[in-house]
C-alpha cells in the first residue's frame, strides 16, 4: 500500500471519529443523548475534509 493511501485512511479515521466522539459527548452533556446518524454524518464529513487537507499537505512535501 502506498504511503499516501495509508495516511489518508488513518487521518480519516482518527480525525473523523475523534471529532464525532467529542461532539457526541457534548450532545450527551446537553441532555440530547447519543444519535447514531449524527455521529456517522459528523465522522464522515469532518474526516473527509481533514483527509483532503492532509493529502494536499503530504503531496506538497
């Protein structure tokens, strides 16, 4: 597997799941509770945009 693909996958998982986990914790503290579809939506979109940024940065080096 090429290094850029590894970095892309790892960045997607870490940033997306990390952000979605923090936001789920915030929602839970506000009394909203855990909503699976919000978690998936936040993880996928935030992970996607962070992956684009890291891929651009990696190619620039």
